């Protein structure tokens, strides 16, 4: 296939944060596929670029991908951009990239702004190993389950969150990972009102529960202390469940507590508790 898909990173706030290569390829593209065509027009207009625009967002991603793959098969140069930052990172585009690779098209990344990396490198937390969690589930139980699975990882954690849910999410992070862990809340990165608020998860949860932030938010959290994984692995889950049942604890409460402590799925622990509840004590 002679077509080329350019995955172009664009500014996350400050419109000056765009590379010369990105601008050149946007000028040369036969079509620009944009998550938000309105913000794309602002960026292109600032740099005097007039190219055909099509939308590529969550609601039309499947159908639009097929259309763009046809253009690639015909030899077109397609530039993919998201509303802000690097496409396909918690944004549409991964389906198109996968389809282009499967079809044999050349895919070229055009690196640039990323809220993930910007927040990480300015957080003051370790940067040698990190795990990006994207947006956590909105449902509280699923969110805590996801956090329990990474509780013992010694890598720095990075995640996105909507402003109105930051306080709740920080509270869950404190409850699951430990309130003493260091963290940073990055707001409005590269924009006029950019702000980093640093502290423990417990302190940040209390602060943002009272005053939700405004604007785009990225949260960076310190990894687990050394030995956390080994400690969790030594927990005898069945013995803990039996002991808790003998104390009269409910299967639901047991599952919630042990899932946080061990990182094992809450549902699996709950099912074990239900199974053991009817058995005679040993």
C-alpha cells in the first residue's frame, strides 16, 4: 500500500507547542482526520494551513476508519490528530492505526506534546518506570478494583480524571494505595493557568473534595514501597476469609477489605467467602 498515516501530536494548550515537522506534514496531507474539527481549524488557521478535514471521534470511529483505510489504499497521505496531545492515548485513533498496520500502510508517528509525560516529568516523582491508567471507571467498585490490582506496583502511576471527580478519585487512591503516598495534581498543563498541587494522597483528597479543580486534570502518584508485592503475596486469602467469617463479617465486607490488601479481584474473594460460609469451621 502506498498511502501513509501520520499520527501527529498537537498542542495540549499552548499553541506554540507544535513541531516544524508536524506543520509540514499537516500542509502536505491529503486529508486531516481530527477528533474535533473546530479545534483543528483553530490550529491549522493559526499556521495558515488549509487542508480537507474529516471528523474522527468515538461516535463515528468505526465507519470513518473504513473510509480512511480506503483512502490509504488509494495512496492518500492521512494525518491523524486528536483534540489535544498525542492521538490514540485515551483518545480516538487506535482503531485507525491498527487498521492501517493490518492493511500494510506505512504508519509514521510525529512525536510532540503529551499530558502524560508533561505531568510526569514535572511531578517531582520517579520517572524511570511508570504506568498510564487512562481514565479510571466511573463506578466506585470497579474503580477500586482497578486500583487494587496496581497497589503493589513500584512504578509511578499516571491517570486522567474529569475535574468534578478528582476529589472522589483521590479519596479512592488514598483508601486503596495508602494516604501517605506522594502525589501531584496537574491542572491546565501548558496553559495560562497551569498549576501543580503536590502532597500526600490523603491531603490532596481532602483539599479537592472541598474545592474541585477547573480544567483538564492529570494525576501522578508515587509507586508502592519496596517489598509491597512480596508482603501481599504472603497473605493466605482462604485463611483470612475463614477467620473473618468466624468473626461474623459479611462476604461483601470481607471481599472489599481483602481486595484492597492483596490486589486480588473482589468478585473472586466474594465468591470464595460465599462458598466457605456454609462449610463447618475447621
